[in-house]
C-alpha cells in the first residue's frame, strides 16, 4: 500500500502544479491522510522500527507538498475570480 501510494503522489503533485486550480480537491482529505501517515510513523518509532518508516516519511512529504500546492492553487483561484469580477464590472 505504501509503495503504491508512493508511486501515485508524484502524479498528483504534478497535476496540482500544472492545473493551477484547487477545484475538485479537498484539503480535509489531505489532512486525514497526513494524520494516517503520522500515526504510521509513530507506530514504527514506538513498536517496530524498521526501514518501512522511510516509506511513511516519503509519502508524508509528498502529501504535504500537494497540500501546499492546494493552498497556492486556492489563492490563484481567488485571484482569478476577483479578476473576472473586476472585468465584468468594467463592462
């Protein structure tokens, strides 16, 4: 599961970066996934430290990057909406 998610996140990050929109995305989902990865890391640290912790850390890092892009894209969406409203009011 961690390896499959690890392969999926770079594609999601790329899509978030090039799309420049937050439409259709959920920050709440990202926060839930982050909590899950942090829980996995804590379990590894407390109960069974092994190399799998690096998969958790890599996946967590990618989710955080995607979440940062979400907030960037949300700001771009707001700026675009404001620009459209200004253009409409100038007519």
